[in-house]
């Protein structure tokens, strides 16, 4: 039987429902707009002289259903190409600007007025990274980093954008004194001098802690003692953390939980950890053991599925891991070891570097990395594979 509900009674029910929702999902203080939708993003580096133009990159991202994109500057050609696309874009204040921004808030405001404000809201700029791998790296930038971040935030407040744009600063593993077992991870003492005020500020404004997590780099540093299957999400015995009795079957989760442990030891137990960079090189120098197309394909295929499942880590099972993959393209002008030029999921012409389920701008002869069914079953993925592919259509 259907009972008609009058306007007043309907209004009372709506108020009751609203109150119930507010109680169920209470506010936790200031938090900026969500800068990361879903669990999977990509780093769009451009240290190359042969990669596609930004408009073609947008077409590639949309066809691949990759919604979260991070760049390492605020290039206007990229910002223009992203107008009206609905893609989430994180721009960057590079390390070379930190000292100027720390010394002068007006410099930060001028940068925001030139590189952010004119593009909103058509270009969905949802985040700004301030510096990259500063702490544990260049000591001359450690103190300016904190001041620069505070002044960029002050600029956002002046422009009434502090609730629309998230601020963060990615860190390398060099900020940790130890990371094994994961529960023993702590920040280096000399890093904590600058990390503490940074974390205090990020905690106040609701920013997450971003770490660059590379099982590839850990593996090539000690291939005799690290099981490559543990690094690649392949079947392996895993490790048991003796302090927590938590079992880890892959290094990626262990690296994320090591960051959580360091934050907890420093007094920031509620801060979320996200991954700003992770990837595997498809080629490298002779001494870069493990840099191969097959390993890169295996790592990125298994990582993509792991992120699709929206699950947490052994230490934080209810907090899904979010990660930006490094990188979109192979970058032929990057300095350093040969591996630095070969992290791309796509070649410079837009063809896929290897097949993990994407299709490039052009047809490719790359061998399939949709791993044989036998390997998928052995890796424990067979039950989830179809569901993960379906989820990717809606959430990436």
C-alpha cells in the first residue's frame, strides 16, 4: 500500500535524513578539495624532444581513462590543452623557485596569478606540489621549503582557493633512517628538523604525506638479497614484520606502511600516505639489474590491478592506496642512468611501450602483457581480474 506524504511531513523527513547523514559523516576540520579521484594517476613528464603535443596527450589520457595527472611545472601549453577536459591536474612549483617564494609571499602570489587563477575553473587544477624530493636531498633548500609552502598557501587564501587546491611536497626514501622491517621506519634526525614544521603545517591544512616509492630502485640496490618476485607482486613467501606480525607479500605495500610507521613514530598517526611516483624501468645500464620490458610490464600490470581493487595495506587496511605512476612517456632527454629514460608506459610516438591494457595513439607491435592465464592464476589475480577491468572504466 502506498501512503501519500504531505509537504510538511516530507520536509521533516528531509531534515531528519540530513541530520542522520551529518552524524554518520562528521567533519574533521579543514580539508582541501579532493585532489585525487579513484586510486590511479600518472606523472606526465616532458624532459624529451620527441613526445606528442599536449592536445594529443589529452586524447591519449582520455582514451586510457586516466583522470589524475601530475606535471612537474605549470606549462601554459599543457594548461590550455587541459581546458574543458574534466581531467584532474596537479601543477608544480619547482625546486628552483623555493628560495624566492620563501623570502617573498608576493612572488608566490604572482606565480598563482599567472599560472593557476587564469585557468580556473575550465582547467581542473586540483593540486600544487611545492618542491620535489627536497628533504634528504639538497640541504640548502630544506629551510626554504617550509617557508615556500606556507607562502603558497597564504597566496591561495588571498585568492580564496585554499579549499579548492591541495598542497603537498613529495619525498624520496632518503628521508628515512631505516625502512626494514616496515614498523621500524623512522625519519632521519637531521631531516626531522625541517620535516616536523612541514608535517605540523600539513596536518593543520589537511594535506596528505606523499612519498616516491620505487621497489625497482630497492631491488637494483641489493638484488642478491631481495626476491624480485616480492618486488614485482609475483608469488613469493613474503616477509613477516616481527614487531606487528603483519605479513607483506609485496614491497610496494611494505614501502607505504614504512612511511605510515615513520609518521606514527613522529606523532602524526592520522596523516594519510599517498604515492607521488612509482614505476619500473624497461631498460637501463648494464649494472641496473632487473630493468627490462618484461619486468616493467609485470610490475605495472600487477600494480594497476592492485590499485583497481581499492584496498589498503596490512597496517592501514581501510585506507585505499592512491598512486601516481611514473611515467606517461619514455623521456629521451633525462639525465642520469639509462633507466631514467625508460619508465614510460608509452613510447615517444604514442605507441604503448608494452601492453598492460592500454591502447596508444598508434597501433603497436608490443607483445601482450595481459599475462598468460596460468601466471595470473599463480599470482592470485584471476578472481579479481574481470571486476578490476570493469571498475577501471568507471573510476579511472
